[in-house]
């Protein structure tokens, strides 16, 4: 791995009665695209706010871009771009005015302003909306403008808190294309997301559960951690089929996706035969039975379910 | 301190005020409307109070007396009635606010100099109009008695002046004729000019509610830069009203402006600084606009009414309230506005108040930046 740009040891943050972040040990390398996933309330937002210097640490140590988070939280700010979950732009200001406002606050050299705003507007595909008020942009365009505002000072590190929540799929795809470009240019990106297809696009993913980092690895390895294999078949009578197969031996979990039924089983080849037999015997018509690749979604749900079972 | 940062915040805030209609109304027009409304509401003179009269005497003298009572535009004769029951009915329905009952012995006793027996009944649920009626009936009765008796006294060989042993000559300085508006309006101006403090408190709370504050905190902007940048547009907006409101007072309400306008403007700028710093403190502590609004009313407008001496003289307050009133920028500014409007005094008198405004301004800003952290939660 390349050199570490963010390092936390035993990082904790308490609120009145709860421990939102619990002894978090995290090492993020320069240039990584790191995904932060976990259920709502797991501590993703608190973690990002801590790293952005917006919350003081209760316990532990952390360095961001070489600065001590405890003592130098103000010095960190010019090196990071932070986009809050409810990033809200100044609705009365135009697209260009919003960009200039943040350029001023980050002391972007005046002679570079024109070029940078031009590039960012193009990058975010907002060039034709330069003079439109931010409040009159669509949700997806607002997110892209927000990202442009956090990029105006060319930060080394980007901290993005659920940047695509509530955005339509096309804007979401565009947004991630932009992130991938930034990643290729060497920017370190930490992004929290509720979408598992987005987690799949990260170089590494950390799963936070009840304030703790439970797993932290590449998506490929996390999916490989899943105990067993995925069996998929399509049927019109999926309700009947689900009740029938989920109690068969060797079936660990059953999920439906429209007309598709996904089953997590201990041994793919062996159980596929058993299941087709059981379905035929009960007169349930089906097609396309196969061993399917595991997706991040199943790996994530399975992990969370196991964690919840352990907690009783 | 970076001038560029302050300017960025100020420019953004100006755009917000100019482009957001509700903020614009709050900042620029509310003080004007408040001044107009309060000036009219608080200087209303009671007129045409309806009364009923029950005359048991029915003599030429008592008829003259009734004529005298309703001769002005203060009291209107609603009805001459024949019984107490009728009076009760009229009072119950609210048709009259007071009733005058003239005794059967009215003229006999008056001419015999034994007094003038009569009774006034008032509606106690409206003590304002009732009291007004009593006062005006009493003064008319006195006039009537003086006229009726002066002939008799002269016949007895005395001077008519014997009825008025006291010769009191009152001179009212600075506000000849004691016109209530001349005194009230400068006081009201000092109060409504505190409005921008509410706006700045709301503006800070607005940024918190909309999440833009979190974004600002993630930038390298200094705390002082943010607060100062935020304050400047509201000081400017306040100073616009510092020009408009005295013009309105002079041209519309005919209030004299005897002092120096540049001095008034300069001291008003000090007041803006002090009162806006108070607004900033509220904005720093309150997390929502609703809370900021409530606390602003408690901290700025309520004391503005009761502690600044506009309506109730400070000297008659309990010690603790007098001390509290010293901490209110409005107290000192009310003295300044009234001083400049009416007697037209200058810095030789007003300097202690100016010093107080500066002191309060700096202490409030100090407290605000001390408690304003660039941290959430």
C-alpha cells in the first residue's frame, strides 16, 4: 500500500448517552477510494465529521494529512473538501456565485479562479447553468454543484457523506464517474453510502456497525468472506417457492428480487440439485436456475444479520 | 483576520437580504411599519365617549349643566333617561361607558353653596374610558360651579379670584405644549432600530437549520471573520433606517429635530454595533430560528419596552432592574435619540452614553466569539 494519509487509533466519540464511534482503527492510503458503509445510525456521519475536524475527539488519536486532529483541526481544513449529508448551498446565490464564495473562503489565488471555475463547471456539466440560482437547480445538479464547491481548492482529501442519497440513477452514475476521475487523478476519497453498488466501485470498503469497524477490505475479499454460495432462479410463484425452499437443509438465507429468488447455500452444486428437485415435486414452474455471483448487497445484509444474531 | 473572507461573507449576506423577499421585508420595512403602528396606537386621544344622563332635578340650572357637560367632543350624550334601570341596561349593552345622575336637589344646593349633589356611574370593565369620563365630567362641573357662583360671590362683596386661590404658572421646556408624540416618537425610533439584531440572530440560526453552517465550519474561515462579515450587512441596513425614520418623524409626525444629524448618525452606528452584537450572541446560542425569535423578543424587545425608560421612567424602577437596564444598548440609545431630537444636545452631554454603547458592543462581541466554536455538538 502507498503511504498512509489518514490514520486513527482508538478513535472514539461519545454523545450524552451513546458512543457514536467506538475505538475506531482506520488506516487509509494516499489515493484510495474508500467506501464507508453500515446501517443508519451506525456512526458513519460522526466518523466523517471527526475526520473533517467538525467534532472534537472523546478518546483516541488521529492524524489527517499529517496534522494531529486533536491540536491542529483548523490546519486540516484547507487540505480537505467536506460535503455534508445535507449539503445545502446558498439557494439565493447563482451557481457561479456559490463557487466564488467557496473560492474566497479557501483563498484560491485570484489569477487561478477563472480557469478553475471554468474547469469545474465543465466537469460537473453545469456550464450552461452558470447564472441560475442554486435553489432552482434539480437535486442531482445541486449535488454536482456542491461537489464542485468542495473541489474548488483542489483538496488532497475528499470526505463525502452520502453524496448521492435522494438522487436519480442517471445523476448518480454521473456523480460516480466524476469521483472515479478524481480517484484516477490521485485524490484520496472517503465516501459513505447506503448503496451497495456504489460500495462495489470503491477500492476498499469499511463496514461500521454500532460505532465499530467490523470489516475493512476490498469488495472482492468481503464478498469472498460470505460463507457459502449464491443460487438464483426465476419464478412467477416466488411466494410459494420462497416458503418452500427457505426451510430446506443447507439454505442459509433467502431474498427475493422481483421474480428472482436468491438463496445463500452452504454448497452450490449440491443444493442446486436438491432445490430444483423440490420445486419440480411441488409443481412450481421455474427457469434459469444457476449459481450466481455474490453481490455486495447480499454480502452486506448477511454480515449485518450475523452481527445482529450475535447481539441477540 | 482576512479581509477577503469577511468580504465574501458580507457579499453573500447582502445577496441573501436583497434576493430573499421575507428577509428584505424584515430588515428594511418592519422598523418603519412598527414605528407607524406604535406611534398611532400609543398616542390615541380618547374622544366621543358615549354617556347617559338621568336628570332628577329638571330645573333650568340642571339643563344648563347638561348642556355644558356635552359641549365638547370628549363626551357625547347618548341618551337622557328616566330611571336607574335604563342606565343599567345601557351599561350592560355597552352603549354607554358612563352615566351621570343629577340629584333632585342639584340646583337648590348649588345656589345655596352647599355643593352640587350628583353621581357618576362607570363601566368598571373599561376603566380607561370610565376614568376618562369621570375626569372630564368633574372638570366641566368645576367650571360650571365657578361660573354659577362667581356672580353670587361678587354680590357678597368678594373678588371672584377667591375661588382660585392658587396661581400656578407651568412652563414646559424642550417640548412646549407637552405633545406626547414629540417625546414618544424619538423613544420609539430607538426601539424599532433594534430590529436588525433580530435579523442577524435569525440569519445565524438560518445557516444552522439549513446545514450551511456545517459547511462553513469545514472551511478555514476564522470565527471572528464569520461573525464580523455577518454583522456588516445588517449594520448597513440599520443605518438606512437611521436616515429614513427621522425623516418620517419630522415630515409626517411634525416632531422637531433640534440636534445635529451627523452626530445622530454616528451615535446610531455605535448603537447598531452594540445591539447587533447582542443579536449575534443570541444567534450563537440558539440552534433554530424559532428559538432565536423567541429569545430576541425576551432579550431585546421586551426590555426595550420596559427597561429602556421609553414608557416607564428608570428612576422609579427597583435597583436590580435599573442595573439590568444599564446593560441594554437601547437604554443609552433612547437617551441619545431623545436628547438629540428635543433639546438638541451634543457630545458634551451624550459622551457617557456613547462610551457605554462602545463598551457594550465590545463585550457582547467578545462573549459571542468566545462561545462560538467551529465545532458541531
